[in-house]
């Protein structure tokens, strides 16, 4: 039974934290809800930072989870621009950067992730960027527009999702773009070489230059400004700006310093939580990018950095904090928009986990669905410029039963007939 005198504290001012606060109120919790974020902005969603807002297609106000007045109207206490510096699990308190101590009955850690930094000379130069926060997107949007006006060059380290989305945005502004990637194709470790090549061809057709099989070793500058980058194979590329897009690391310092169980970095890192998103402390929960949850459907521990996980994980954690029975088994989901290519991906198929890839449709026309299978069972599905198929794809994944690969690859066979 949840008492109205209880205080639930949420650390993290992103989508997971904001949706958790919303769910607590929607589920009838009448106690104090305190949401703490280390940015001064109200909670916002991250996909627009590399998509609509960055490209100039969406206004800044569109990124926020709720209008500013929503928090006061729903009696959610905000502490913005205030980092949490310590969690005392024995006293059940959190300490803020200004010394304020707040007691909690239940605590949710939704601290997210932070961009990995390039460990090369020259990263202190003006013109070296990361993309994780709204302030980053504000600056990068201006930079891309300036590069487009001046025929400037952007070098992107990393051909993952963020790197490719920023490349597309930069080309939309007219900037010259070079992507340096150590693997032989974009998204090589996610999609494999064949499907990764589709994204290489897409970007090449839009004027992006790739330098595969190489790593950035130095950012060259003059008078504090970026002039070029060098790679480990001796190449040099002109650059007026550099984006480090080499992944993100979960922000686990608070959890680690308070003695909560963590997952090894080799296994994806993050705060270890069970299927109800509860940590090793029964009064502390974790959700979003930082949470490495035991997945009851996939029978493994997963840390998912995508939007849908924050959207659904925050509410799931909130319900668990209220004492509801929770089994968080959402199928991982991700989407991207690059030029005229739209994609949705559902499931989990890391390298080595599948033995077959089946494609339905035309990869040449970039209108297809790709499926990753293991012994005939669908582990993941990616639809490219094919819409309204997420539900049957996810049903195929959930069914855990073998399907006929020939029928799966035949566009004349309705997916619904295979998703039993």
C-alpha cells in the first residue's frame, strides 16, 4: 500500500524520468514526486536532436515531453540544473550539487548515458562536437547551417546511427561530409555487411564520403580552430568541424558509488535490474539507457539505449515502485530517418546470435523487410520504407516458433498469416 506521505524521487530529467512522473500521477499516487535533472531544460526527447530539430524541420518546442506548466499542474517538484552528487541508501537520501539533501521512500535512477570521447590530440579545439543534449543540438544546428553556407567540411568519427543521421542532416544544409569508420561498412556490427552496404550506398548517393577501415588519430588545428583530421593509415581530411559519434556510456557513477550491482562493460554495462526494473536495493529502481534489465521474453540481460525503451521503461518502473506486478518484456524497437529512407527495427539479434538473414522486397529500391533468424525463429526484423508492419514483426519475434524462410521472404504471403 502506497502512503500519501511517501516521497518518490526521480533522478534524471529525460524521457524515462518524465514519463515515470506522469505515470505515478496517472496511477493515483498522492505523495510527493520530485524530479531532478542536471540540465536547466525541462525534460525532452532525444530523437529530434539528430532528426527533425537538427535538420530544421521541427521547432525547438517540439522536443519537450510536457509543456512547462504541466509539472506544477500535476504537483511534480522540479529541481533543474542540479546534479545529484550522492545517494545514501542507508539513510535513503540524495544529495544535490548545492548541498540540499532530499529523503526518499522510493528512488528511480534514470540518469541516461553520455557520449564517449575521442582519445586523440586536438579534442580541445573549437569545432569538436558531441550530440547528446539539447544544447549540443542547438550548437550543431548552427554549425551545420554555417558549413552549408561556406562550403565547409564536417568529419564524423563513427558510422553508427547518430553519425549517419547527422551526416544526412549536414548534407541537407549543403555541408561537405566525410565519415571515418574502422569497420568495412556503416552499422557493420548491428546489421552485418550486406545491409550495412545499403546505408553506405544511400549516403554515397547523397555525396557523403566514407573512409572505412581507419580510425581518427589526430585533429589538426590552428589558432584554436579545426583544420583537418588524420587517420591511422596516414590519410588527412580537411575539416572545419568534427563530430565524435563513437557511442555512449551509461551514467552509472551514482549507482556504483552507492554500492548497487552493475553489469560489466564487456556485457554492455549499466545498472543491473530485474524484470520489474528493481535494482539490488528493493527501494531503488532504474530505467532508460542506464538500466540493464533481465528480459523475460529474450531470456537475457539487455541495456537498450533507444527512445522506445525510455518511453515505456519509465512507466514500467513507476508501476513497480507503486507495488504493481511488473514484467517488462517490451520488444526492443528503434527507428531512423535519413534522406528519403525511413526505417523501423524490432528485436535483438547481436552478431553471432543468428544463422540466417531473409529479405522480403527489394533492397535495390530500398523497400524491404529484413529478418534475422536462428533455427527458423525470428529474432529481429527491420522494415525499410515499408510501413504498418511493426505489429506482425513483433508477433513473429514473440511467438518464438519456427517459420518457413521461403514464405517469410515472399511478399505475396501476408506477414499476419505467419505471425501465429
